[in-house]
């Protein structure tokens, strides 16, 4: 087997949305038999939560659905040099995608693809403004907001797995 496909999920502080997406994607890749061929990690565009663990409400939402709670997670800010080492970078919002593209314009190596996570959700609005694909920030909101966030993350996860499986199979522009 060659080099693994590297996927990064990105939100603001890396304590809610992106670590939830990381946990879900790791689980889905394992279930698809691709766990050894794909490495998933997460980052934030901000350093405001650097070193903190996953948000307790995010942990509870994950565990309630049978996922690991992300206990080992520590928030990290995305560094420009990391982008070129990823085959797919999944932004949680259009604002995060703009911040990532700005890093690339200012000297970061281009990753394989920067996309919005919800682009891979077949039920999400397609063809409209990017912001319609934003995964709403649940931070400092009631538990139900974390459940909605997890719903959105899960809805796109199988599409991400299919995209990465196509990359692994050598299908161009999967």
C-alpha cells in the first residue's frame, strides 16, 4: 500500500465541529475498510482554543450516537505548511474555506482540494451561495445545537468516504 490519503477537518477553534467531523470520518473509514489507508485530523483557523480538549457537549453528542468521545483530542490551529500535506481539507463553513484559501494565496502549499464538508451531503442545497452549506456553530448553545451539528456532519460523511475511496482507486477528479 502507498502513502495514505490525508484528510483534515477545519472549524474555528477546533473544539466542536471539526473534532466531531474527525471522529465521525475515522469511524466511517474504518467501517468501509479504509482505516489503514486514510489519516484524518482536525484543526481550527484560530488559536483561541489551542491545547483544549473537545467541548463536553460535543463529546456527549458523539458518545450518545455510539462514537468515541474524542478524549485524546487537543485543539490546534492550522498551520500554512500543513495544508500542502493534505489531500482533502474539509471546511465547516464558507468563512473557514476563505481563511484556508487565503493561507494558500499567501504562500502555503496547495492541498489536494479545499471543500466544504457539506458539499458531500446529497441532501444539502447545491448550486447556491457557499454559505448555504455552512455547518452551524454549536459552541455555547444548548445540547440540541450539537445534535444538529452532528446530523449535518453525518449526512456528508458517506459522500466524503466515497470521494476518498475514488482517490484511492486512482479515479481523477473524484
